[in-house]
C-alpha cells in the first residue's frame, strides 16, 4: 500500500483499541476555513467581511484573496491526504434570486455547497471505513427557508451516511451502521431538534489577534492547563494564526500563506508533543491552515502514542 492509500484510509488501519473508543478520544486532523482554496475574486465581497478588508476592495481584490485564503488543497485532496474535520462557513450571496449556497471567507467560493457535498459523498463511497466531521459554523445571509432547504439537501446527499447523535460514537459503531458523516450545525434552532444534526463543536480559537506561533500556542497551552476540555465531547484546537489591519499594513507583500508557513515549524513541534485520550488535557481535533501531509501524519501518529 503506497503512502497516498495509507493516508486516505488511515482510520481503517488503526489498532482495535483505537476503534473502540469514542471519536473524541482520538487525534483527528482538520482544516480551518476548509473551502478557501477556491475564493472568487470576480464575485461580491461577503457583507460580514472585516471592515478593514472592505476598505481594500476598491484597491485590489487579489490582495484580499491573499489574506482570506487559508487552504491550497481541494476538498477531495484534503480527504485523500487524511483530513477528517472540515470547518465550513455557509453563505448566501445578497440579491441572488436563485439563492444557491456557497462557502465564504471575505470572498465567496467559485463552487456551491451542493456540488461540494456531492463530491464528498462520492469520495466517501470509495472509502467506506472513513468517518468525517463537517462543521458548519456560520450561515451568512440565510433565512429560515434557506436553512430548511439546506438541511433537506444535505440529508438527501448523505442520507444513511449521517451519524445521529449518540452518547459515544466509535469507529466500530460507525462501521457497523455504515455511518460516515458527523454533521455539526451551529444554529441551535435546527440542531437541537434534529437527530442528524450535532450541536456546535467547541473550537478553541482566541478572538484576540494571534500573529505569531508563540501567541497561538500559549493560548492553547494555558486553556488546556487551566480549564481543560469536556471529556465527553468533540473539541478543536485551532492552530490558525490571525492577521489584523496593523499587521497587514506592516507586511504589505506578505500573505496568510507566508505568515502561516513561517510559524509552521513551531506549530508542528507542538503537535508532536500532544497526547490523545480521555484526560482533560488531551487533544482531539487539531485544525490548521494550509494542511499538508506532514501536519496530517503528525496528528494521526498521536493515536499510536495513545
């Protein structure tokens, strides 16, 4: 089995003792703002984009894209690379009469949510023992009708692959029932009354500016030490750096990609020192920008240390 095959089916290769524990006791690699590899510079700017980004719209949309893009790999490439958690921001473009749904991060994506989910379902059909977590965190510009159509759409696409809310979903449980998708829905109005929709997954990411690896890791270490995780729930440790207006103006020729890659050695070193399991200081999902094979492999390997 070559490396690509191993990465694309790593869950099926875990030791039996790992497949019988709740999924939140495993180390799972994830991507932050997963769909930003295909942002559209020709479309409208997202209404909820930061004010400082809106100021730049009239100057150069490609400049905005440099800071809004956080991933290089397509959704299928991320899946094949071993990513199993996806951070998705759903949005409806203003004044779009047909109201198709896209993904958004300052800019909208060139692909629709429907086409993306169909692509994911096709990939899962070829990898029946892999389980993924789709986390929908924001729903910009969506009304009740949009939510209802969206939920009906995802149920139609994933159908019996959707894992209902359970006390302790394990890989063995999912394999037995042929579940492959855990769908987290941040809107409590819909998630609380639907067995197929999990409530919002806690994402550890400081609202304060984190422009260096040191600041990001200090925040995560402090929170793990002082508060710890909820031991019977999913949670995400976000390794994503955040820019601000001051940083961008001081680094006019930089980008989110350069900013992240400069911090990657320290971020990856932190990953290699973590442990997964049921203790309050153990990690679960680790999400990063510009996910690559090295990051994914480090997270997967934490299951061997378990």
